[in-house]
C-alpha cells in the first residue's frame, strides 16, 4: 500500500513539476502572473529575461483560463503580447502571428495611438487597446520543458 501511495505521489509530482515555482501550467505552457506594473516594452524585456514572451490570449480556452487566474489573483488589468505594427496590423509580436482569436470589447480597438492590447476587468476581462507606455501588470509564458524538448527534436 505504501509503495502504491509513493508511486502515485511521485507520478503526480513529475506531472506537476513541469513548471518551476511561480509558474502555472496551461496545456504545454508555463505562465507567470507575479509581475510588477510596467510599460508594455519593459514587460516584454522582463519576459525575455525569463526566456519567455508576453502572454498570448490566442484561444477561447486560454482566454477563459487567463480570466480565471486574473479573478483569483485580483488582477484588474493585464498586458498581452498583442501590438499593432507600423503597417497597422495587430499581431502577437514575439511569435509574429496575426490574431486568429479576438475578444475586443465592443467599440475597441478605438484610438489609433493606442497600439498595445490588455485585458481589463472594467470591460469584463475583454480586450482594450491602450497606449503602450501605460504601466500595468502582465504575464509571461514559455513552453514547458518537455514540450520544448519535443520542439527541439523536430
Ligand atoms: Ca482603447
């Protein structure tokens, strides 16, 4: 019996240990919400220093999970990695992907000088575009070690 319990504990641990302390697992990603209030550019640099990118809100499932995390942590605003480029195209800058999923709040994006995308409680956790120099919290994401390994062996 003890052996079974130990085995289960070790198995569970090896699954849970995919992400290091402070990082939460979502599918094949580790996401960290313990970040200060920064401008979008500074937030990107902090994520880069962690070998990560600014979080990409790029599916309904992921959006729902991000909102759940914001609510449970009392995070009111959160930068994403979304930004409008100089030709006016909205993109996940660090993966260079245009948006296949969007959850703009009605009436957004509005002003043409607001080029960065954040989630805000005020808009029921949907997107608003904002000036990139706005200082708000953010989250970083990076691949889990095992998914990273799989990607490298491709
Ligand atoms: Ca706006």
